[in-house]
C-alpha cells in the first residue's frame, strides 16, 4: 500500500524518538551509578526492548511485522546498534547528560555528508550553512579552550570523549543505512531484531565474563529499583527506536538528523531536574545556536516523501 507522509509528520516522529532516547539515557545513567557492568546493562536493555516491541505487535495482532526480510542486513545493522549501546553506557558513566549530547552533536553533520555521498540526497547551501551553524553551536557549548566567565577550564574526560566518537560513527552509518533498509524492512522489525541481537550478545558477554575469561567483574544484585531502571531503559529505547525508524522511512536521513539537536534542551532540563546541575553560559549560548539552526531547517523543508510499504 502506498501513501504520502508529510515532512512535518516525520519530524514529529523524530522529535518523539529523540525525546524518548533522552529518557532512556537518563535511566542508563541512573542504573550505571549502581556499578552494574556495561555488558549486563546492555543485555537487559536489549531484552526489555525486544519484550516491549513484541508485546506491542502481539496486542495489535501484527506479530508478523517483526520478521526480517533480509536477515543478513539486519544482523549487520544490529551489530552497529550493539556497539553504539555499549559506548553510550560507557560515555554516560564519564560525562554529564548535557556534555554527552553536546559531544555527539557532530553526528548530524556526518550524516548529512554520508547521505549526500551514498544516497545522493541534496544538500542545498542554505541547509549546509545551517548545519555549520549548528556545529558552531557545539563548539561554543563545549568551550574547548576554557574561555570562561566562570574561570573554569573545560572538563574533558578522554574515555567519555572516545566512547562518544564511536557512538557518532556507529549512529551515523546506522541512520544512513536505515534509510535504505526501511524501503523493504518494517520499522517494528528493525527495532525488534536490534533488541534481540543486543540482548543475545550482551548475555553471552556476561556469561563469558562471569566464567572469568574477561575480567570477572562481579555483578550487582538486581534489586526491584534496579530492575525498574533496566525496564525503563528498554521501554524508552524501544519507543525511541521505533519512532526513529518511522521518521527515516518518511523523510531523508539528513532531515531527521537535525532534530538530534533537541536532545541538548531536553537533556539539560533532565540534568537540572534529576541532578540539580545548572548549565553554564556557553552551554546556553551554544544550545540557542544549535536550536536555531534546527528550527530554520524545519521551516525551510516542505517536501512530501512517498512511503512504500515493504512486501
């Protein structure tokens, strides 16, 4: 069945997806404070994510949409998700939620370039200028030279920075490739299979680690609050991933990627509400520049992209 989905409708899914991911990241950071190993967190993340998506499909009587059409392609894409999820857990243990989002905001620029090169998507000079302005906002927010009205230098954590760079690489390739895969694969199938692979690889890693082959780090007891946090990780990640795949099915990967920037606003708000950390002046200035560039692109793009359901 063919139908048309408006650009603004796709942007709505993108905004919802990125917001759900902020909530998932918040749960990850909270659970990470318990000392639970990263691979165990990722295992439960994938497990609860797959359970939520399977329950959603069964309740709607659409369990068949979870079956992949191209198993080999989905497996490779799910491995990118697994690497990204592990690095997210590591990064959030070393960085604040706000700084984490600032560092990964190099992803939209990378995605736009990859989309133009591999998918042939247009990149008008005005959009390119807006992307550059958004990246300039990242530089201002990070304040790498410590130009400070506060007198403080930038708080760099090289482990967190390295993990964020891997996140950007995996996420950017995944987003561009997902634009291709959604031509034949259902969004529910992509998200569900990603959860299954992440869970399987995470639990396998956990078994090997507990056997003493990899460090032998002891596991924290799974208390009810910890289980609730792990479930929240999976549920919000499932919702975010589903909204994301629907968005890239309806519009270009470059368009969707710009709303990655909204996580700076929601992440800063959550950081303040949960950890009572106030953003500095440069974070606010950079965030305003980032948000402004995203709004410009939203108002400037009016195309309607035809959506073809995979058979």
